[in-house]
C-alpha cells in the first residue's frame, strides 16, 4: 500500500453492503484486531470526530448501493474529506490520507 500502513490512514470508506460488513472489514483491512470492533465502535472511535472515522457519508447503508459505482462514491467522499469540503461530515484535524475498500464479483 504505497509504503504506508493502517496507522498512517486518517479515515476510511469500507464496503458495507450489509450491516455486519463494515465491522468485519475493519479487522480484515488491518485497522484493528478481530474482536476489537465492538469496543472501538462503542467508544466512538469510528465517528466523524473519533480517532478513526469510517464511512463518513454513511456508506452504502445510507446512500444505497450503485452497483459498479460504489467505489467511485467512496473515492468521491474521500476527496471531499481531503480537500476539507465535506461540510457537516468533515473529519477534523486536516486529514491527509484516506482509504477506500470495495470489492466486486466475478461471473
């Protein structure tokens, strides 16, 4: 990943096509250990003002899933965040590195 690791990332958009997906992907992408997700979420660490904001625009659960374009929506949200132009959703402390996670299917 371009010489950076999970600790270098300021915010993330994680695939969340179902309610449990975001939680699973937090660990699968190396942002926490398996089993830590409940504590991290309860402590507010994934909220916009938290230590590691996740799905700052609400993800697919809030926006719907535009099949084939989910990743582009995530990239767009990350660009807004990095430019400081996400309005009420803006992550504080001038984020510099954002992460997008999306997956697809093969026939």
